[in-house]
């Protein structure tokens, strides 16, 4: 009888254990004991966003999804999206990987150009670039100097300097595009200033850089005015208020009576031996000046001094000209004449005479 009761008790306990296990299994199946799934924000484009456009709140759509549904590497904080720029087109429903976004400080240079403008780099030195004080965001004027051209012993163009472009925006100095960029550790003699100019102005800059010397001048912060100028030639530097220029080859008389130079008689003027003897034909405008031959003109002209340069791999006559003449490639023909070259072909190791005066 005892054995029978024991078997009944064991059977009852087994039945209860089985029922409890079944109940626990059912509970887990309906999710009542499951851990809550972590939800995070997934930001997508609410509309198509064009490349280069600044992203605003209105362009974003927020969806709460489980963490494992977030694509790897996408931005999950709207603060890292709003106010940034789209590198390329982002379609409606797409998420925002960081590599497709740019901030104001690192946005592409092409995004800063207005339609019809181009970025152009000008070769500068501290002497032609305002002593290295130009910063990105400044406005500058660009000037060109063209040297005298002589053909068959006739001057067909005098030395001339003229303003080429005005109120030009500086996009970058060297590779720094921000005004507060730290200065480079080492400053080279030649560096690039990149400016934003109209397409047609690029032609002027190329011609000016290859045939003359370009310089820039810093403009006042808020000045919008531009000025008309037809350039300046050397004679205009020496005009007096009456727009006359003195004879540069005057003839001088000889006063034999030395007492007359030191003793003035009544109603008599002491001769001015420092003033040149200018005939009426020599007075008037520069075009009316008739120089009187000077005895000094028969003296031989002193030849220009020069230095010797050894051609390096990759050198050209224009690059050598830029190295010696303040960034200007226009003096390559002077180097050719001094060395008796018939063309611009040079080779590494070749010795060249570089003129230092008489230019």
C-alpha cells in the first residue's frame, strides 16, 4: 500500500513539473518575459537634396528602429547633419553617411564658386603678394607689368604697368582656405594665391603671367568701387605739373669767366649752370622733345652682368625666369639672347648665363 502511495506522489509531482515547464514555455512564446528591444533614431532624407545644398531640419525624416537595423556608419544624431553640405545628390529615403557630408570649414572649393567664375592660381612671392599678408577671404586688385619690346632697334612698346582685375576674392593661399589657418612651418619663395575670377578674366591672367609680371594689392575691407586706368608708362613718372618732361640728353655750355659765376652785378642774374640748355623746340609735351646728342652717347654701353645657373631636371627657360625675376616668366627670351639660344631646348647639367642687370 505504501509503495502505491509513493508512486502516486511521484506521478503527481512529475505532472506538476511538466505543467510548470509548459506554462513557462508558453509565456516566453508570447513575449511577456522578453527583454525590451533598444530603439534608436534613423535619419533619412525627406526629399531629394541637391549636391552642394545646405541641409536643414525640414529636409530630414526621423524613424525609430531597432539598433541592429541601423546601416553601419550612418549618422544617427541630427546635429551632425543639419547645417552641413551635401557632397553630392542625396535621394529621398537615403540615410546620411559622414563621407557624404561637408561642414562650412571643409566644404569643397568648387562649392564656393559662383556660376560663371573659375578658381585660378597666381604665382606669388612676398614682394608681389603683399609680404605674405594676404589671407583667404580678402579682396585684392591684380596688376600686370609688361616690359619694353624692341624690334629692329625700334621700341614698339614701352614698359607699362596697368591694373588688370579689381575686387577679386582670394579663395586660398597655398593650400589654406580659411582665414584663421595656421601659417606653414616653412615658407617657400614662390607660392600660389588662388582667386575667383570670371571665365574671360582667366585668359588675361594666363597672358599676363606668361608675358609679364603679376602683382596683387590688398583692398579695404568694405570698398566696392572700381577705377578706370589706362596704365602708366615710364615717362609719366617724370612729368611736372604742366605735363612736360625734361630732356634727358641736354647739352651744356661752358662759362670761361669764373668770376661771373660768383659775383653778381646790379641788374644782372647769376647764370644757373645746373640748368640744361633747352631750345624752344625741346619745350612742350614729351612728343615735342628733341634730345640734343650728348658726348656721353659715344661711350660704349656697359654689358649686363650675369650669374651662372646649372640646369636641373625638369627646368624650363620660363621656370628659370620665374626663379630669378620675381615669379615672372617673361624674361626667358633675355636668357635665350644672352646664351645665343635659337630655341627653348635646354638639358640638365647645361650652364646658362642669367642676366642680373640691363633688363
